[in-house]
C-alpha cells in the first residue's frame, strides 16, 4: 500500500475511533445537567460532527482500499481471514451509521448499539489484521 494511502487510512481510522469513543465516554459517563435534570454533554454535538466528517473520508478510503489493497493482497491467504472480518466490520459500521441518520425508534436504538460496540471492538480487529499481515511478511 502506498505510504500516502496508509497514512490517510490510519489517520482517518484513528479519528473515527477516537471521536466515537470519546463521544461514548461523554454520553454515558459525563452527561451535562441543569436544574431540570440531565442533558447531553455540550461536547457531544461537535464530536458527532467530526465523526460524521471523518466517516465520509472513511467511506471514500474504504472504496479506494477495495480497488487497490484488497485486490493486490487477496493471494496472501495468511491475512485474508482477518481482512475479511475487518471488511465485515466496516460494512456493518457503514450500514449502521446510515441507519442512525435515517431511522427512528427501535431500529435506530438497535443501530446505535451495534454501531457503538462494534466500533469500539473494531480497533482490536484492525490491530489483529495489521499484526497478522506484518508477521506474514
């Protein structure tokens, strides 16, 4: 993978993960309050805006990876399973992210749970894929 693409993927993935994890931390553990009760933390909205912007870049890079990295690396069977798991995670995160934006009610709640917890877990999946690929070389 070219250095520029690797840097863009790593920076975008880091921004996505950090903005999402920080949003979860603030949302669940550090809510705002006023005399009427709990409120969203004031930093939640800017973090979601940053996360959404990074998601646009992430979807673009996901397509670029599909056209370059995945096709070139497919013959390397040693890291294919972890790559397919990472691909599956990315697809589910994209679909659940769109569902968060375009649905309401129970479907929105289910999409939120899937997106939040899979998003956190995907860091481990990505690190596993990277370590397997490095070990195979």
